[in-house]
């Protein structure tokens, strides 16, 4: 890579460096595997985002974590692959294109026909669907773009159809009539993840159901009262349930009810599903229109009566099925004429009106309940009895549970294992069909009698099933759920069902990064199907990944979930590039149909961002996200933290400019690896310890700790302390000392940039390109450089301890200046009293450093024979600092300060005393810890005595 002209720009401007750098990286192919078979393989599969989507903070959060991991492992020389790709997003994509042709052409998909409409979608994809991949590049994602996959590309389509056919032939896929979430707008089944439950105000209707055969209740009534929130489904009731423990109704179990409006005779059942404390205690059972009722119906072998068509209107004739979905004649199909054809909510009103006319409404109470809505359609979801394709999950789940139990797959954090187990042990068969046109069409054909034939095409089917050409076949209109295709993601993207080199090399993948909300929908299903299909050379089932890292959810600054309807969504690109208030308001209220809601969002936005959002750059955003990545907890977004980490990047930029300016005359010929200067030895020792802690944090997926370790070393140790320690050496020293410090500056900065690169790749690459020649490095990019390693043989503990003591002295002097309002530049003469031999050595060897950084005119050691003058005192390890107070002491302030110091040390004395009085601690804790506590108590008591003496002297003065 061509090095920029020296010097660096005086101002850090991420907008000027980021996009050109990324284009260069991608062009050079740095993101591809190195194919070094002697190195360990490391693979991450990106959760494929929808082609209709755009980057949100959840994407940015997870993708930052993945990129940190892949850059970290790449720099360790591993053969790394971050597999990228997108999901065809069946319902979302079809909705977008249907809206497009309706708006632009006034047409529906039916005007086009299936084949032409699908071609229209492909055309839209080529023109408009790459938005999210462009945004991923802006985040710095080092994915292998040359291996980009799409769930509808030829290879993946072949894998998905093969998987379906194989599962069908193994009797793990079947077609059956069951209850599903039905979206009335899109006319398709949808998954639970696509259902949004909203709290709504409604009513609870208490309806009288007459008892048959002159049966009476315990209180002599000829009816029971059933409480319901959906009275229109009374037309489909096939039972009433009561709790077997409910004394009010025990005698009625097994008796019969005459269902109002239909005259249908239905049984009273005993089932614990009925809650004695809820409503009237009696529950109407409508197996074809309620998920709980459906399960209860299966337990009691109840028939199912479907009263709604796919538009959500009352049918002219009911559909009656037995428990297994077969047509039944147990009940009549007749629906009263006055309800036929009514929309479901109109039918509700009509049913209530008729029941009131018949005096069968006991009461109506206001009631709050959760109502399911389609997250894209915005309409109330209807449980619908339909023919769908299902995967039998129980046999697959058993093996998938064992894989986690035996430790082949690890959850981080571990508590998510329990969520996984709970769902897997109560798993239901998986509905994999959708009533759409866009997607993988189910490879099943039917003859006129409804017989099912599964295969790749008609030619194969006719050959396999020995069907003559005169038998007409037609293909199933449904497509496969996108969760089915993405459940094969870890191996289909690597070329399966072909046994490719990539599949052998990178499977199983190393880690998956995902949110807790799709553990069921994606993670668990990937585990089940991968274990079923993928075997190693010994025939042992392979897991899809070895580690599952679960992230928390990013919420807004008030802790609310981000959503477009709330107008609190944050676009990560707005954090990177900035956005004006006007543009932000337009973005948040675009396409908003409710004026009141739009105005509410505008008010909140103006309050939150009165001046819009300033540009912060990608590195600042990534650093912020890394600091928030703490063991799966939800996160409240804080713009102040983002601004703070933008300042961090600026600090690193300015520190690098200092190093480059002071290192411009440095040559490799005069370097000395082993500087004797304490400051140089100390910073190298600190860097070595930082590398150790930083690597441990990344290896344990503690990105928050890693970021904080990096921040603390860079800001506090390197920028604040070492650069200040280096300045007098550079300014006042000649020859070897100055050369050694210049070398150390360059060496530490270069290592630091490599250390920080996985988290903040753009600024580190830019600065490294400037510093590399001073280190004699000719490589093209920092991302291909070795990651720093901890050296156990270079732990210079004396340098760490000595410099820490010096820092304590300087900080104590600075604090005294601040507390006593002494001019920061005024030279002070200080005394050191009670200094141990070690403290005296440190002072003697490093007096010039202390004088320079402390802005001191002198430091004098007091002997035991010297009388301490009236002074301000600060305690440091092995000594106390005295500043004679004559001429500038404020007696009152100093006494208040001493009082606070005494209070503080009293608290510590009390804590240690209580600890040592606890026999459990003194007998069970390691003796070295107990001894240290006792030593510390002795020191505290001595320090307290000194402070009390000083307090008495000043009081008497």
C-alpha cells in the first residue's frame, strides 16, 4: 500500500480515510482465506440479512463483533473465512415488488402471472437490493465478498431442494392439516417471529350456554356461563372445558351443551387448561381457531370446525374435520344464513347482537389483552386450519439436545442453554410451507386423486414412481419458508451436497454470533439439520458451529426497543456520517400514516437531537459497540459514549503525530532494544501486560473488557503518562537516551496499532502505514501482520512497581495543588518523610522525572532526627509527602481535608477488622491473603496515627 505523504493531517477526519481504505482492502483480496493448510482454520457464517433490509443497530452490533473476531484470528495467521450472503426474504421481498407494480403500473402479481412476476422480482433484486451489502462495507466488515451467496442462487437452491427431498423420503417431512398463523393480507402462513403481539383494549363477553337433557348446575341454573374475547368463533365450538378441580363444575363433566346459534350438541370436558380463577372458569373450545384449543382438542380427540375462509370472512359452509385433519361428518356444515360472508369483526358484532336478542349475554366487561399482528402487514393474525408441509422435529431435536449437553456446542453466555433446552424439549413440528410465489417452490406434484409425488422434476418423478405420460401432474403452489433455507446455511454456502474442499476445510464453523430472539427460529434448526445431513469422514454427525455467542438487544436511551412505529430507530450510518435534524425528521416520519404519531415522533426527535447527529466515523461507532458487548445483556444506547470514543480516536491520532514528529530523524541503525531508562522499561512492561489481558478478554468473548483494556492503556498509560515522561528526555537528552526513547515510542505505537486493529481498523491502518517504515516493515497492510503476543520472559515487575510509585507521588502533588488552589506551574519544594529503603532508592534513581512532572523545585528526604515542619500531608506507599504550609495554608480547608482522609481510612480499618474477625475467612482463605490483610491493617493504623498527629498540629497552630 502506498504510504501517505508525511506528516499526517493535523485534524483526524475519518470521512477522508475510511472508504478509500476499504476499497483498497477489498481490491487486494485481503479478506480471503490464506489457504495455508499448516495453520488452524477459523470460520464465521454471517447471519444472512434480508435483501429488502437496511442496516440497523442490531446488525452493526453483531457484525462489529464478528469482524473483531475474524481480524483477530486472521492476524494470528489462521486460515480465516467470514462467509457472507443474503436471504431472499420471501414475504418481505414479494411485498416490496407487489407494492412497486401496484404503485407504478396499477397491476397485481396475478396480472403478471407467476413466472413473469418472479422475473420481475429478479429484476428488482439486480437493480435495488444491494443496499445492505453497501452498508456492510461502510462498517469495515472484512468478509470474503468473492464467496458471497444468496439463498436463491443456483447452488443453494439445489442444496435446499435436495434437503427437502431427502427428509421427505426419510419420513421427516409430511403434509398435514394443522393450525398456523395466517396473515389475511398476504394470504400465507407466517412464523411466530413475524408476529408482533400488541396490547389492545377490548371486551370480555360472558355468554350463557344452555345445558342439554334438563341438566342443572349446583345452584340450579339450566346453563353455564362461558367467558370469551372472541364471540364470533362460537360458530366453531366443539366443546366447553372446565378444570377437574373446580367444585362448581365437577358434576357437569361428561354432560352436554346445546351450542347457541347452531343447535350443535357439544360435550363438557375436564382439562387443566381451564383456569378456575379466570373469567367464569368455563372455556369455550374452538380447535380450528385457537392454538390452545387446538392442543386441547388433540388431547380429547375433538373434531375441528373451520368457519373462516382465507380472507377472514365467515364461510357459507363450515369445514368439518376429525382430530387428524380428515373430512368428518360428525357435525353439520351449516352456518346460519345471517352470518355467512361477514368479515370476522362484523361477524363479532352480529353474533353478539343475536345472542343479546336471545338473552344469552350475561355481561360484558372491559378487558385488556395481547392481540397478534403481522409485523409487515399490520393486520390481526388469524389462527387458520390449513394444509401445510411440516418437518418432524422430535427425532432431530433429540440429537441436537445431546450435542449441547455433551459440550460439542457451547453457549456464551451459558444461561442461554436453558432457553435452548426448554424449547427443544417441548418442540412442535415445524411448518415450512408458505403461500407465496417468491421462494423455493416445494418439489411436490399431485395427480387428480391428490396423491403426492416428491422429486426434482416431473421426468424424475415419472421414472421413479413409474407413472405413465397420460397421468396429469401439477406442482404444489407453495414455497419453502426462508427459515428452512437458512437452516442449511453453514454447509450449503460451502458447496453441499457436493463434498467440496471448502466444506472439508471450514465445516464445522467456529462461532456463530446471533441474538437471543432467534435461538429457536434459526440456531436450533441449524443444529438439527446440520447434525442430520453432515457427517465427518468417520460418519459422525457434525455440529454447524462450536460456539454460539448470544448478544443483547440494543435499546434506545430510555430503554425502549427500537422500532419504526416508535420513531426511535438509529441508523448506524447516521452515527458514522452524521445527519441534519431536518433529514432525520424526514427519515423517521416517512410513510407514517398517523399524523398524531408523526408529530409525537418529531417532538421526541427534536428533544433528543436538537442539532441533528454529528459525524463520528466508523471506528468510534465500532469501539462504542465493543464496549457495550457484555455477556448478552440488553443495552441502552448512549450518544455521549459515542462522542467519548470519537475523542479517543482523536487522542490516538494526535499521539501518533507526536511520535512521528519525534521519530522522523530516527533510523534503524541506532536502535537499542534494551533501554535502561525507567520510562521506557515501564511502558514496554505495561504494553506486555496489556497484551496478555487483552488477548484473554478476546479469547473469552469479553469484547467489553478488551475495549476497556485498550482504552485504559492508550489514553492513560501511553498518551497521558509515557508521552509526558518522554518529552523531557527528548528535549534535554542527547545520544543514546534520546535514541532509545524514540525507538520505544515507535515500537510501542506500532504494537499498539496492531493490538487495536480488530476493533478500530481504519485509523490503525492509516497510522500504521505512517509508522511501519520507522520499524523497518515493508508489508502492505496491518491486517496481515502478526497479532502481538505476551512475552512471559519480559515481565519487568521492578519497572512496573517503580513507575507506579512515581505516579503516586506526582498524583499526590497534583491533588494537593488542586485541593489547596496552588498555581499548577508554581515550583514547589516538598519533603519526603518516613521513606523506606525502597522509596529512597526510587527517589534517588528517578528524581529528575519526579521534579519535571511534578513541577517541583526540590525534594528533600527527612531523616528520623529531622523535625517535620507544619505541612500538608499526602500518603504514598512507603512514605508520606509533606508540603510545608507556611505562607499558603488555609487552616479550615486543610482540617476538612484531613477529616475526610481520616474517615476514609477508618472505613478501611473497619472493613479489614471485620474480615479478620470472621473465622470462616481466617480459617478457609489462603494464608497469604490473610497475612496481606493483617499487613494492610497495620499500615492503615500507622497512617491514621500520622493523620491524627497532623490534625492536632494544625489545630494547635
